[in-house]
C-alpha cells in the first residue's frame, strides 16, 4: 500500500480575498467619505465624546489600510510559524486560521473608519463599526474551531484553564504550555516565575504609559 501523503498547507486562502476586496471598495469610497471633513480630523475622544486627538486627513489612508494589513500579516505569519513542528506537523492548524485572518482583517478595515463615522452620524457610527468588528471576530473564531474539529484537531484539554485564557496547574512543572487551541504558547501561572516573566513582558508597556507623566 502506498503511504498516505499528509495534506499540504497553503499560505493563502480564499478568505484572504475578503480584506483585499474591502480594501479596494474603501479605496474608491474614501474620497467621498472624507469630502467636507475638517483637517486635521478628530480621531480620539474622551469618555464624554470630546475630541482630544487629531489626525491629518492625508494620514488617514495609512491607518485605514496600514493597520489592518499589519494585523493580517501577523496572523498569516503566526498561523504558519508552527508548520512542520510538533504543534502543527502538517500545517492543518495554520490553514484553519484562514477564516479568522480574513474576517478579522476586513472588520478592522471598517473599524479604522470610526473617526469618519463619528463625524458623519455621531457615536452610533462608532458602536455600529465596533459591533461589525466583533461580529467578524466571533464568526472567524467559530469557523476556525469548526475547521479544527473537522480535521480532527479539536482543542487540547482545557481543565486547567481559568476562563479559557489562563493556565494554572501546580502539578505541571512546565513554565510554557500550549494554548487551548494547541497553536502557540502561554504561561503556567501556578508558578511564581511565570508572574515574573509576565511582569518583564509588560514592563515596556508600563514605561510607555508612565513616560508622559514623568516629563
């Protein structure tokens, strides 16, 4: 009997056409959407809805297209980073991430239009775009889990995961353990050294947050 060749993973999927199509659509609509808006454009608001940050109109396309493109690239690389390893020997887990990658990136493209939506229709525009993004995210995660189960690659044992996110198992000596979906790694928070590692990882973000106050 001839050996069965494992399925070959593909870097790109038809789901990757979704954010590309949204980008082309927004490329045509953006001049109309920006027509008549102030320059610079209010792009950040406080809890009372008052603008406290502005973005030049010429920089908005970089946000609308650049930030989602970066997120798409990171998801593409992270999804294929473990192909050929013990976590994903034949690439099927990486392939299953395609719906999440496409839907999340497309939703983020619309979400980047929040400043324009707020000026056009008020805060209801922000909540609408945010709802669309969260819907895309939820559907993407659901389709990813469906594909994992369809390939016989359901999530690993999650008994020691708190709220599905934090792994706590004092009987496991490992500091780094696989994530619930088996792709990537997380810390075992039952050990003090894991909290030290987490603190070191968060230290740069804390310094950036405190820097304006220290000046």
